[in-house]
């Protein structure tokens, strides 16, 4: 009996430890305009490591996604039951835009990197086909509280300097960067446009997880821009068709009377706002190096969430 209890206790500990996620929090500084050097912005990005897998995501995206998810009936019910936990990022009705409106997953041992984005509810992703080739130097010093060693790499049209520590035996880092014999605690590019500084390490119960959907669009890095633009065009056409259909229905419903006609016109106007929540093609602020797009959401029409509409990405993280 004692052996059974001991075995159960060990199994419980293993299960519990496997459920834990270590979150490395980076203070991330971005210069959105390489010409105007005083326009830097700061946001927090997370590297969630669980076993041999990791997810890179910004805090602002995490907040936005959790808030928008809360509007779905199944998510509302799950939240009531306490089934969802994003380490309680922030409970607020206003959130800031992000330079990282996507997430990146890595299989750490195999150094496989996947980039995920969405158009409406349609998921699109690709596998990174350019491994980061590091040149490790003999230079070492203390960085962000850790004894670190310097490494250099050319990636995405920029020269990157990384400081990694062997004190944390995780071969990973922010964005798409990994492959060093330790965790990257500081990372910056040669132009001074992007800088990641590790500021905190915490343990959380559940990290952000979004499985690949059955209808997800698999793309390639080379074709990603055009594939995403095609999805955006399809999404906008579908939204317009639904809005026109709803508007026509409300006009017919309200056309028989004076007050009804006014209601029909009002709802027709609202129909254009109900279809919001997409990222407009060919605009806006992105940090993925693919293209620039606005993050224009029309959730303001609900009166529940205030969403900034434009941050203009003139300086992507990947220049080529």
C-alpha cells in the first residue's frame, strides 16, 4: 500500500512539474522610425518555455487575444469555470497595440521555428527556413544580472548581438533566435532599432497555447506575404457580403413603417461596424518583417473595449 502511495505521489509530482511553464519576461525597446531616433517605444514580450517547447508572444497581444476570446460564448463559460489562465496578464478594457502581433513557437532540441498569424479566424503559418548562424566570441561580462557571453549573427538584414548565459541551460531566446549554449538575456541589432532585455523569470500555471486548426493555411516564408494578402481579400469580401446581406434584411424588415425604416437604416450602418476586428490589407504596424498593416478593430462600437487603430510600421524587425 505504501509503495502504491509513493508511486502515486511521484507520478503526481512528475505531472505537476510537467504542467509548469517558465516565463522569461523581456523589456523590449522598438524604434518604429529609423530616421527619428527619439520615437522609441517599450513593451514586454514573453518567452514561455515548457519542456522542450517554447512560445514567444508579446504581453499586449496576449491581453488583446484573451479579451477578444472572452466575447466568445465557449470562452465566457470556460472563464466562469476557471479553465483558462493566462497568468492573469491584465484585466482592463483598453490595451496597447503591439509590434509583435503574431506568435512564434520553437521545438528547442531540433531548432525548428514556426511563425503563426491570423486573418479573422483563419490561421496561417510557416516554418522558418533560415537557421541562425552564431559566431560565439570570447568576450564575457555581466548582463541583466547574469554572467553572459557575447555572440554575433546576421539575420533578416540586420547584424544581431546576443548575450547568453550558461546559468540558464535553455538554448533559446526572444523572437526567432535560439541555438546558443544558454538562454539569451540581451539581444540588440546593429542599427539600435530593436533591443530585448531579460528583466524577470517567473513560473506560471498555463502558458499561451493555440493549436493548429484543421483549416489552417500552411505557407512558406517566401510566399507568406502573398498568401496572407489573399486571405485578407477573401475575408474582406466575406465580411462585405455578410454586412450587405444583414443590411438588406434589416431594411426590408423596417421598411413598412416610418419608425421601422429608420431602424433599418440605423442597423444597416451598424452592420459595417459589426464586421470589424480584421487587420486591413496593406496598412499598419507590424514587427514581423513581412509587411505593414493596421490593426484596425471596430470593437469600439460595443462600448466595451478601446482599441488604438494605427501605429504605422515603417521599421520591420526583418528587413529582408
